[in-house]
C-alpha cells in the first residue's frame, strides 16, 4: 500500500496544508492548551518549544510493538519538549528538561530519508504535536527526495481536533498513549483537567481517519490505529474507563497495548500513590479486564 501522503503531495494539497499549519504558529493553537503565543518571533508557550525544530535523537527502534519494528526497526525520531508535561514522565530529560538539538526542516527531511535507507519500516514521530507544521514541511521535502514509508504519529493523545483534521491523509498510523480517564487525575498529574474530554474526541477522529490496524504480508503495520495505555500504580479504574469507551465508541477490534513499564521517575516521588512500579498482579488484572471486555487485538509483547 502506497502511503496516502503521496497522493496529497502530487495534488498539491500537502503544500496547502503546510501553509495552513505554519500560519497557526503566529498564534499557537497546535494543542488544546491554545497558548496563542507567536512562536515565529520567539514567544514560548506552555510546552516551551521554540519556532525551530528540536530533536533529541533518531535511530531504528527495536523496542516498539512488533508490528512497527519488524526486521529492521521503527525509524524513531524523538522530539524535544511536550504539550502535556506529566509529573511522572518516562522521558523527562527530553520533554521537561529540553535536551535536544535545534535543526532545520531540511535536516529533518534528511533524517527521514536516512532512516528509510537503513531499511526502517516507518517514520515514528515521538511527541510531535508542538512541531506539526515544521514536521509536515520536512515531510514535503523528504517526499520530493523519495520518502515512501508510513508515518507514525506517536502522541499522548492530547490533540487539537482542528489540527488533526489537517493531518487527514498525511498520517498512516496514529499511536496515542491514552492516559487519564478522570479530570481530577489529569489535573493532578498533568495540569490538564480537560484531557479526558479532549482525548476522547481526538482518538475518535484518529479512528475515523485510519480505522483498525492493517498489516502487510510480513505482519508490518501500514495503516491504522494503535492505542497504548501506560498503566499507573493504583489506577486500574482509569484503564477500565478507557476500555469501556473504546469498546462503545470505536471497536473491540482496535489494536491495544497495555504497558507495564511504568517507573516512578521525575517528580513521581512527590505522589505516594504512583511512587512505585506496577505489580505483576495489577498487570494481570489489567489484561484480564481487557480480555473480559472482548478485545481481540490485545498486544502482549
């Protein structure tokens, strides 16, 4: 299957989308926080992301889901900063501390092409929300030089619906790591009380765009939705709430990965209820909940 962004490029629609997205940076509303800062003149919003791209690292990643990794790895690009900012962030040195290197869109296009030449099965954009205009501009330049592998949008799920609609036909695989189901939890751990409401709308739009996961003859993902949930200690009800929502509003056919690799990093020590790792019994119960609800594509590593 040829990525849909190729037809958008050929029609000129992709270039039009780049113009629309870059215009958003004058009064930034890329994410639900809608800080309205002018990033083109150096103003910084909640995420602290500057106008230019900042990348922490890029490489063929073999620690992702098998449907992304395949034989040659997922071409993962880690973007610096984050619009959510969880107190327990597993990548806090990148998202909170801002470790990374400022690069141009031409350089990002070169990175994408480099990963494709290495044989990566996709370009995996990790925490891309606050750099969407620059990323799509880089994609446009990469396509001109031969990029033709799927694009993975690896996000916290905290997305602006209007921006997601501009990504329709560009993104092949959406991979939200849905987090807080209750507003009070979202407010406590990420200063984002609207996270549940916003994310429900966002993942419904992602599902509308790409549907259930499609794999090729080598069992490598080429299009569709992958939903992750990082299980937090003492928060099984959050998972159960999300699973019921997915079952009712999306499908039990959705590819689902309940992750048990949480560690109490960054500021987690300040919150006793999450200041430990997941217990095996908790994870077993989480998987049992998903199975009892009938989920058919449950990823178990």
